[in-house]
């Protein structure tokens, strides 16, 4: 099984991806997808907790920065870290539109120590993403509660049931320079 830091890194990887990934549906969804990624761009910080399984009750905090794709296709690059007690894990994810779908990985993907994005859908205020790592299948939902708050739930498939295992609430961090210039 996974060691405690390893399990948390994979769970937090899913959190990072939840905020940044999706699969386009019809071609008309391209503008909607791009708009969603622009909404979630910026710096986010907040607490999370493992809510099921062996490490139930473990709390952590994340500090993540997302930058939307600069090309015509929707996508985002995410960097930052998450901390569990004294453990601090760098986080990175790259999500890129490829045709009517998205490809991406967290850390070094499922072939390494991370996760792959395998499916998903972007709506106006949320993204639902399928994730995979070897025999582990799951889903993440990142919903913008408002412009300043994003709630993320990660679930894993156990037999035929999706079981929530991680919950996170991130708050948008304001840029001191931008805030200082608005008077």
C-alpha cells in the first residue's frame, strides 16, 4: 500500500487537477471551457481533509497558482505546493486541449508517481474530471462557489460506488500590487 506522504501526494495531485482539467464536448464548448480556465487562473490557498479511508481526518493546506493556456486552445498550467504537517510537496500539472479532448498529467503522470486525466467535462461553474493511476479510477469535481471560493471533492471508485475521499476549500488570493493600485 502507499506510505502516508505518498498517499497524500496522490490525493493532493487529484485536487490540483480538479481545479484545472476537463474534456471539451461539442466544438461550441471551446469558448466556455476557455472562460472557465480563465476564471480559475490565479493564486488559490486553503485547507483540505482526507474524509475516508486509512488516513481519514488528516488535514493539509495547499497554495496553488494557475495560468491559463496562452494559445487558442483551452488549458492551464498549475504550480505550487501542499503541506501536511512537516511534509511539503511541490505540485505541478499541465492540461492541454487536444482536438475535442484534453490531455494532461499531474507530476509525472500515472507512469511515474502522479495521475493521468482520462475524461471530463467543463460547465460554467465547475469541472468534472476522470482520473486514473494503474487500477485506481476516480473523479474530481471542482466547483466555483463564487469568484473567490472553489470547493473540490475527490472520489474513488470502490466496486460500483464512487466514495468521496478528499475535500478541499480554496480561497482566491489577491495580488498585493493589483490591490494597492486600485484606490
